[in-house]
C-alpha cells in the first residue's frame, strides 16, 4: 500500500521462502466483460517484473487470452492463472471471464481464491452481475477491494465512481467502502478531459507521480494538500470504526493524531477480515514504461492487506463414505487435500488439471486418490480411483514452468490425470477424502447436435465426454423420447465455445439441429377400432381379428389394457399379443408420431384361425385396431409444462411477469427473497422457454436467475397443435 504496510504482522511471511503458506496470496479478479481485468493482470505482471516491457513472456506470446477462441471472440472465455512475485510473496492472480455465459469459470476462480478484486470500469459503471457476485462473496465473508479502471475515458470521474461503489456495495455501512488514494489530474486536453498522472496516499499524505513513466514519490504541493483532508478524515474514521482498539475513536475525536503505522495495521486487518473494502485506481503502463498507474499500490495492498491461505477457512471434508472428518488446516505437513478447480486440454501435454492445495503437499510421481463428484445427472461418471501425479507446473502464458511441489495454499497444474474432472478431490490414497462441492449454475439452454459425417460420428461420444469432464456447467443428455443428443449450456456464447473446442481440440465436427420438446398424444374422446390382419399368399397364412374400445384417462395414468373377451373369441395365448401390439403402436404414436398416453384399451371381441393365427398376427391386429380407433376419434397433443422459479430484482418483476404471460405461462405466486429481490413462480410450456436463459438475461440486464423442472403434460391449444402436426419437428 505504499503506506509502510510491512509493519503489519501479516507481512512477516514476505521474507520467507516460497514453501510457506504465509508467503502466498490467492486473488481472483471479478468484473463484467470489458471492465479491464485482463489488462490489469498484465499491468500487475509488468510492474512486478514477471514480463518484459512489451508485456510478453519469453516466447513472445501474450500473457493471457492466448487461446485461439479468445483471440477470435476478443474476450476471456476461461479462467487463467498468472503467478507473480512481489516482495518475496507469490501472488496467484486468477483472471476470470466477465461474460455471464462463463460464470462457471468465475465460480471456479472464487473457489480457488482467498480474496477478490472487483474491477469497475469508470466508462461503464457497475453492472448488475457485479452486485450478484459481491453478494456471493459477502455471504462467505471473502475479503474484497475495488479497482476503478478506464479513467482515461471521456467523462470518467473517479469521485463519482467511488460514490456509486459506496452506494452499491456499502449496504448499511457505506463508510466500509472508501478510497485509499485520490487521483491527480493533469491539464485538460482538447476534449476537456483531464488525464490522471498520479495518486495521493490519503494516510501518508504522499504523492506517487507516474507522469514520467516511472513511479516517483514526493510531498503534495500547496494546491494539492487541501484536496485530500476531507477524504483523509473520512477514511481514518472508517478505519477506526473497524479497529479492534475501542479507545482509538475517543482518542481521534479528542484531537489526538493517530500514528500512521497504527492506522495501516488496522486497515490491513479490516481488509483481511472482509469488513472494509478499499477503492483504488489503476491504468496500464505507458509505452516504454514498466509501472502502470496504481499497480504498485495494488500489489502492496494484496501482499499487506489480503489474507494468507493460512488465515482462511478450508472447505469442509468427509470420508468417501460421507463420514465427517476433522476440519482442514493450511499446513504443508498435514494430510493431503486438494481440489481440481479447472480441467483443460493442451495439444502437447494432454489433459491439464488446475489444482488448489488446501492441506498437505502435492508432489510429482506420487499416487493419490481421486474422488469423483457424482454429477451423473450432468453426464459425468461417478468415480473413486487411484492415479499417479504427473509433472507439476505453474502456467505462464502458453508456457508451463516446472514446479518441484505444491504446498498447502498454492495452485499448480497437474499433467495427465486421466480420470480427474473439475470439482474432484485429490487426497492420500490411504486416507481418501471428499470436499464439499461449490455451487454451480444449472445449464438451461438446450443445443441439439448431430455428427457432421460418419467419421465424426465415430469420435462424437469420446469428444463429448471429454468436453463435459472439463466443464461442470455443461450437461450432456441423450434424450430417449426424441432420440437427440443435447448439450445443455449457460448461453449462446457458452455453446459456441463448446462446439468450437469440440472441433479444434477433439477433431469432431457437428451440426446443430432444432431442439425437439418431447410431446405426447392422447384420445380427446372415446372410440372403437377393428383390427383385421388376414393374408394368404401360399403356404402358412396370417389370420387375426380383434375389436377394441379406447377411453381417455386422467393425466399421468399411462396405458391400461383390459381383457373383456368372452367365449374364447380370442384364444388366451393371443391376448398378450394384442396388448403387445397396442403398446407398440402407442409408443410410435397414432397422429403425429408422438407417444400415446393416458388411455384405457379394452379388448372386446375377435376371431382366430386354428392354423393361421399367430403371435405376430395378433400383434399386428392390435396395432391396426388402435390406429382405426384413432382415425375416428379426436386426438389431442400434450405438451410438457415446467415449473419455473425466477429470482429477480424488484425493479424487473412487472416485465418478467408480463413476459411469462406472453409465453402462455401461468404465474402462480410471488414472494420476497431477500432485500430487493422477488421470486416469481410460474407454470410455462417447455416449448416457450427453450431460449429463456438468453431472454431473461436481456430482460433483467443480467441480474435474473431461474430454475426449471418438469411438472406435467397438458393439452396443447388446437391451433398450435395443428401447426405442429404440419411441421412435426417442433422447436423450443
């Protein structure tokens, strides 16, 4: 913090070797797409000396966003780890995508980190998604700081953004969100915008000037001094309010000048506890210079104010049988407990697993136990196996730098864990453990696919299994009703990236097709039918006649078969044959090719021949009888309804309810769900919500969430059913 933060006890680990948890910091960068997270990571790496002045690693590649897909889409689509060193402290910077479709990568970053930097663009302001992530961090008391970027943009204003952050994130205590530094503005340009060329430290009253391209320190001028006093007093009051020394406030109000070292120590403690959230400013370095505006201040805040892994609570663990185990401690000598937070594939190395070690030490060539997470409902195979650890490395751009070991609190990449998937637990093979999983969003956008060619069809299954192993926010479904292969994704961009990875990494080309909703048919009224299957073409003939009556049943009844034949008109051995034929025809449908349900079929009469009757003949007669009954009766199409639960800010309740009604939905209730949020419950046809994951995001400006589950099938409106009969491949 440029505020002599090394006086704080937490800084004692800075001079320690890299094999101590006190010399580690794990920080995730959070913010909406375009807020400048990746640029900030590269600026911090440059300021720390991790990259050269051109912002490149040794092979000339970019430090982050080097993936071909990220180049094409011009945005981050995956979690990236960039380790840097500052003052003997290893900082693991976790850069997360800002686009809502890749929230699974964000959740993985939050799981791996111990503190969060919220990157807020002065040009765009605070996004709704930022508020939601802030609430998630607050729920687990994760330490947070805010970084304002894009101050070079026209009409950007640091003071205005600070007040917005205080109002948005401060909650009941806006003085818990305050700036540590004030920007220094230069002479306005032709557009009237004043460039930022330095920062004034409010606690030390020192100016850090970046106008020369390098950071220099000086005392404030006479014109600058009055500008900082009001902000300084408010900051000191905010720090003292969070201090464990209850006498400080009385001493301060009594006119005593509080020692800067004491204030910095209390500030760092409050930041580490998650009760105070400093606001800073940052900008990339000018061409030819190494230190961007605010980068040194940020690095010092991270090393001095953010907690070490040893100060953070590890996830709960159980045995693989579910029996509770003692809480983990961040001890390199403790029992091994690590978690796979991300899985990816490298064309040269193969599968790479990014692992956060919570306890113990992970070493190459040792055998560990891999406990699966049991996400069978998403196409993942449950597993508990032993695997040998391959090479350990730290990612840096496209490079993988070898590591001799990974201690408790650190992150590392493990090569060639063939069975480990994202969310799996790595532990000692003689004492296997299972970590409590983190919350992952449910994928709700269906994408139906089919192999582009026969060669692709042969590789499709393996490619899809690898794809879902990497991404737990993706669900693979082989729909038995529609015979489609469906990838459930979080949004269109998520689906595009998944299909591109399927093509580029696994060599599988697929085509997207219209997603079909499983419709059903039923009788709208009773009917009768006569099935006559009589053939004689020389040799053994076929003879079977049966008469049936069909009645509709309540929803969910299935198919009921009743035998009312008298006098042996249909021999007893052929009655099961009639039923088999009826049920086979019901599965195939009688009007539009959808399964027939909720009917009672009564066998009334029939005829048989002593020689030519057979099981196959009566099966055919039963099917013909059902088709004839359907031809004379009204057949209704049944569509599936889903129970939809939409959680939205109060401001969007009206538009969301109106939108659901426009989708033929029935709103069945609303209820408050926390401060400023409403839960809307509705019953909506599944035909109308295939793209609701995309539409709700647009309608609620990215702040809405929803869940859905199958409710029941209901009759479809006749006019819509008529259209679908003409085009049976229904779309969602």
